[in-house]
């Protein structure tokens, strides 16, 4: 499955036993709904915990944060998680300022993200 | 110094955001902004532009929004001018609640909060029916 708008392209694969989603572009008011719909589709397919490779995400605005929050809330009842990894310093700063580091898991690498996803709590 | 200023005039339509981005990306390249400052500039313009377009025209009126960026000695000055409903972006909103629980997390007002966190100055003036919001973004390292 892939999604493509002028602002973002998204694809996913299965790795380390997890669905690994790779968005590329900006996560903003124009692209957030596409991103959110893509992830919702994976949630509906019972893909379990989602690892989001943020390496190619240039920046995330409040609309993007909103989408991340919605998906994390959708995953929570089943005990699944949303784990971001390879986040650039600008995106990390936005997550920190907005308080999202307290509610989302952020890893440096895919391997670390997989470890975090495997932990309870 | 003309090369250190970029101005674009677009319709009050969120579909115009890519044109705003393109102008500011060109500005960032011309003046040599770091990636961090370029990203902050684009984030801030997105938050302000989308706020204006989403809430500033409840009757669906047509308008043109002027967006300009200029390089100063230690900052980028971003200005948005529109004829939307009066809105004062200079009032810093409350930050996100200190929560560590997904269910308690909300994001109302987060966009303008982010703008204030990244900017040294956010000033809105309304003159002759025109809202002019001026934002100073630091270019120096913290």
C-alpha cells in the first residue's frame, strides 16, 4: 500500500515483526489527513504496534501532531503502540515543546524502536 | 539587499500553502538558512496561514494574503498581512497540559503555542482593516 500527495508519500513494510511505516515529506495541515487515513487503515487491519520511520519527514506541525495523537489513542485499547524513530532535531524539538515525548515513544533506530515496542507499559 | 527579502501574495485558501512554502524555500536557499531555521520558518508560516484561512473568514469571503520573509542580522522577520476577522496572534496561548496520559492529551491552541515557543517576538497590528502579524525567528544558535 502506498499513498501520495504533493506534501507526503507513505509506504510500509513488515520488519522485525512490526509494521514499519515510512512517510516522506512534511506532516502538516495538507498531508495530515492522508497520513492519518493510512495509519487508520493499518490499525483496522490489526497490524499491531506501528513503527514510524521519521527519517524523511522534514517537519511536523500541530496538525501532524493531532494525527499522531489520534492514532496513538486508537492503538492504546489493544495495548499496541506508536513508536517513532530516526526523528530529526527539529521534529524532536516540536515533540518536546508540545509535551508529546511524554505520551509517544521515540527511538533512535529501528532496532531500538522494536525493543521499545516489545516492552510493556 | 533585495535578495534578502521574499514576498508572495496568495488567495485565502489552504491549497495555496505549497506556493507559500515554495517562496519561503527559495528565500531560505537564497539567504542560506540552516535546516533548523528553515524548518522553523515553514512550521510557523503553516500554523499562522492555516489559522487565518480556517478561522478568519467564517462567511467564506475572498481575500489575498501577503506573506513576506526578510533576513535581519540575527533573525528572520516573517510577516503575514490579511483582511480576515481581527485576531491577535501576539497573545501567547497556554501550553499543553502537563500530562503523561494519552487520554488526557489535547491539542487545542497548540499551533499558536508552537509559534510563540519558536519566535522571539510575535506582534499583530490591525490598521485600516488589515491584520499584520510580524514574527521574529532567531537565526543564531541557542
